[in-house]
C-alpha cells in the first residue's frame, strides 16, 4: 500500500490508498458527517419555496443568498436600522434578528411581494409621488414597516404617542407624531422623514 506521508491523526483508507484527514475529498466528508444544513419550506410572496440553510443563518441572509430576494437590505445587521424589515404572518419583523429555521411553514412577504397584478402597493406609489427617498437603500424597509403600521392602526393598536389609550384607535388618529413614533425603528440617513410621513398619510387615505 502506498503511503502519502500522513503524520499524526487518524489514518483513513479509501480505494487502497492511505489518506490524511485533510486530504479526504468534500463528498467523503459530507457522506460521513453531513453538512449540517437544514431543509426548510416556507411561503414566500405567495409561493412555496424550499431551501437548505445552516441553523445559524438569519432569515435576511436566507432570503438574499438562498432565494435571491435582495429587496430586504443588509445594513446594520443588528436590529438598529430597519432596512431588513419583512412581514411574517402579516406582522413586521427585522429579518436580520431572527433565524431562518424558526420560520418553517410561515407566510413571509418581502418588498418584492407587495405589488398585485402588476400594480404597485398604494404606499409604494405614494413614496414615488412624495419623493420619500433619495439613495433608496432604506426604502424597502420603510415601505414594509409603513404597510404594517397602517394595518396596525386599522386594527386599533395604540402607540407610545397615543394621547388616550382607553379610546379605540382609528386611522383618522394617525397624526404626524403617531406616524413618526410608529416608524421610529426605520432610519433614513438621507433624512427624508417629512416626505415619508406625507407618503404614509396619503397611502392611508387611499387604503
């Protein structure tokens, strides 16, 4: 038997040749140990998607790297800027702060899934009409957060800016202060906040 000069470690025999552990090919290693990834299925933008991810992979990375959905942006990667906002079961969430494996079978919506029948969502249209962006990097997160915020207001959810939480909240109560409070988790480094507020007000009226 020909020796390849393995010094230390466990010797492995394959096809009559003595191999060092670091000389085993990748398929051999996977066959013996597996690659550690997990199979997932989830509804993303209305379509069933299956993927295989490492248990440590965030939902943001899974959406961007495995499914090619680059609308959610990777910026702070620690839950501070809101650029990665998506909807899970209709609720807004920071996708950089949750693991993909936690959302098996869930309904997930990204900015790519907001349009219907080729028509933009009312808030997307309002952002364009009110110039609610400059560089655009935060825009997808702003819109996803704004869409969820309008739904929260329709459901009667108060906020820290609500004057009287004992009364039912209505979309008519969405003042500038309310909108700024409810959107405070989304940062805009271009400081387009007045235009963003105007866009949310306009979209609320339309919807």
